[in-house]
C-alpha cells in the first residue's frame, strides 16, 4: 500500500513539475539540470565532504571534537556507494559524479578517523609519561 | 549486471547508511555541547534530497527511502537538542569552557 502511494514518484526524476517552474527552466536551459534529482542529489552530497575538509583546513574542529561513530559510518557508506552508483539506471553525468563524490567522502572521513585515533594514542602516551 | 545483484548491493548500501542515524541516536545520550550544528544541518538536507532520489532511480530502492526518513528524524532531533541547549545556557559558561580547553592545549 505504501508503494502505491509513491507510484507518482517512482522512476520520475523531475523534482518540481508545476508549469511555473517548468517555464522558468525553459527560459534558462543552462539551469535546467537543477530540476533533475539525479543531478541535484550528488551536488548536495558534495557538502558532506566539503564540510569536514573545511573544518580540517581552518582548524575549527580539533581532533578531540570529532564524532568518531559518525565518521566510521560515513566512511563505510562512501565506499559501498562508490560501487552501487555504477550499477543503477540511469547512467548519466549525475550518477558518475555521485561515484566521484562518494570516493571523496570515504577519503575525507577516513582521514578524520585517522586524526582522532592518532590524537587518542598521543594522549595515552602523554598519560603514561606523566605516571613515570 | 543482473537486477538481483543491483538490488542486493542497494540493500547493502542502505544497511550501511543505517549506521548514520544509529550513530547520531547514540550521540543523543552525550552532552549537547558535543553536537556540531553545521554537520547536522548538512546531513538533514542531504537526507531530504536522497529520499526523493532513492525512488527516482531504477530499480527503486525502498530500503534507502526508509533509512533516509529515519536519518531525517534523527538529525532533526539532534538539531533541536542543540537549539534547546543554546537557548537555555548563558554565554558566560561557554567562555569559561573555551578558556579551559586553551589551557589544556598549552600544557
């Protein structure tokens, strides 16, 4: 029954099909790719790797504040989804971008995990030194 | 590739994606000051778009749809917890915390 409710959307890539929006994208054909969810979704997913990267570079998130559970899960999904996005239909520019951005996501959060683990190790070493 | 294989990998991907809402629901127990509002809002908006994406593709991935609905709920609850914490705590205490972390770094 739930599937029947979603019939309107299955296999339908156009996000907004109201005549006003469609007319706008007809006038601006260079922006028309934004109305396709297979193109917009990878664009949104890039923010998931840009945010940790910017936090790494500006140093606004020191390693003790990294949420390691979240980093683990995002790294795992990134690596599985790189493969999955090469299997699905349709195979257009959007899905190829999705593969690229998932790879980037796995790398970003992998390095975040490494940073946190290194920090924990250093702290333990400092503690043992203090005890001696 | 056969459709069965694609569907199986899709199920695997959705199962891996389930770790995101679970991780954030585990974090609900922790102190509200550990929540990163920027990452939480990006995760929430990403979930919104991917709910639509998961059924636009062929074959449609209903597991992923459910997973992203759960993630949306988890992220919104985290965000509201952070907002409540920000509203109820005065900024004086926050400054004290920042100073103490700076001192730790110097040591």
